[in-house]
C-alpha cells in the first residue's frame, strides 16, 4: 500500500517558509512522495518512514542515525485496532 509522505505532503519536495520559488528535495521520502508500506506494517511514527533520525553526537554535531524504533527500516508492525 502506498502511503503519502507526511513531511512533503506527497510532493517529493518542499518549499521552506519565506523561500518563494525555491524547493528542496524531500530527504524523508527521497523525492518519491511516499512509501510502499508492506502488508502488516505501518510507517514508523518516530522517523516518518525514512529510517533515519537526527541526533546530536557526543561532540555536539548533528548526525543522521538509524532509527531505533524501526531498526532503520522505516516500518513497524501494525498495531491491533
């Protein structure tokens, strides 16, 4: 099932507030506009499906790290409703 990216609203790019006419490639969905979610899975609520989260390193720098909730897959098991 294809699920629209929450970060770019399914466009594959976003325009930051105040940057009229300048768009940036969506790093969450890698420009695809969404995700093919496997049966029995949901998008990870922590990383929104990207599999990566921003963290602060021990030296104070921002780094990309694998999401610990989904183990970097971008998906979690579907919860019973």
